[in-house]
C-alpha cells in the first residue's frame, strides 16, 4: 500500500513565502529609487553645485550667547574667505533645495488701479540668506541687487519693510504684469 505524500502549507512555509515577497518588493522599490536618482543627476539645479561645500553650525547648541553668535557669524565668512581656493562664502538657514516650510504670510497690495482694492495675503516659504548668497551659488538676478552686509547687521523694526528676492513665478502670482 502506497501512501500519497502531500505537503501541507505550514507556518514555516508561510514565513518563507512572506520573506521572498518582501525581498522582491524591496528590490523593486530600490530599482525605482535608483532610476529616479539617476534621472535627477543631470538635471539643472539652477545654481552652481561644483565645488560648493555645506556645513551646519548651531551656536545655541554650542552654548554661545546671542551676542557671541552674531560675532561668530560676522567673523566666520571673513576667515573662510581667506582660505586658499575659496571663491565665496555665504550662509542660509536652510541648504539650497532643502525642505522649506510654507509658514509665513506676506501682504501685497492688489494689482489694480482701484484705490479701494483689498490687500491680498499669500502664504510663502521664507529662507533667510546671508550677503552674497546668490553670487556665491552663481545664481543671476534679473533685477535688483544682492543682499549685503547692511541688511545682515541691521535690526529692523517689527513693522519694517524688509528687502526680499523672489523668483519669476512669485512675481507673476503676486504682481501679475505690474512692475
């Protein structure tokens, strides 16, 4: 008498099937990730990336007072600019192409000739940058001028109008065809 042998689908076999399925999913995800990164390598970032080095400072973490922090941020660019091969030094509160949160509001007068038109409020992303930021990254400005040491060292009043640099999309959205 011959017994038929069949294999039951046990708990151990279910684990093996789960591991193989997970590994295949991981391989697919990694393949898509690599293809996406490969496509972005040759994309123009809008600024010069060759020879640009980034590092992060946190004076509060290092125990510096606000006055010591300001002195450090004033002195450091001058010291770094004296190093051999350094063409420009600047700073910002976020790295270029970093995640900047849209958590600020700006008021823009309505772009109409009507004096009773309402002021429009828009949500914007704000990135604070230092003097010569755009020149250091090789970003040309269409109009206006680069931020200088004057803007960095001034302590504006709470209701002061601050200088800004905005991109072409923001110009069209906020001001339309107006100058």
